[in-house]
């Protein structure tokens, strides 16, 4: 990211929709390593998924939330020789090929399932499917009150 881009975004007219700063952050080093400014629309090339796809690097572990849940993005991450952890909806179809044994420590920490397999239903009409095996870990969560949007009870979540 260049200083002129940030300056221009800060002094944009009120008619502009604003801007977003997308960053990659290396937790162990405590520094951002990639930064890109886009318009605030979040659409097309300015969407978070599109920006991430353009800036993927090898030998990284991308930590993602449900907003990044997209099979083609998962495939792109693996294609760059990186990995990902993503919180996904609990209603995804998953075909298990191997269940990993849970230790007492894992069970005490709230792990309900640890399995290898593939996400996506064979009956799905989606164009993209994961082209790599995934590990699904299902954990028990403490429910918290929702502050907006749809209200529904969430008792477990999956990470891939």
C-alpha cells in the first residue's frame, strides 16, 4: 500500500462510498505484511474474497470466518501450497472417510468430532467442489445472545 492511496482515500469527497483496507497479518511477527485499499462497496473486485484470492501466498495458514466460506477460495488456498482454518455453518454435507480418536483432553475441551473427509453433497448443483480432503473438527460452544439478524440457537460449529 502506498501513502498517496491512503491519503486520497482519507480526503475523498462525501459522494464517495468510502474505502476498505485489507491486510494480511503475521501473528508471530506481530506485523501486517500485505495491505490493499479498495472501495467500500465490497462488490466484485473489492470483495474480501476477491482481494484475498489475489493476494494469496505460499506456506501460510489463513484463518477465515464464515464470510469467506467458498469452495473455490479453499481450492485456491490449497493450490498456492497454503492451508486454511474456516468456521463454517453446521449444516454442510460432509462425507467422512476417517474419524480420528478423541483424547480425554480434547473431549474435556469441548471437541465433539475430529474427522477427515470431503465437504459438499454429490447431489449438489454447485459448479465448484473441494478438490482436496478436509479435516472437520466440531466443537461445543457456549451460546450467547444474538445482537441482530436472525435468531436461532447455535449449539455446535465446524472448522475445516
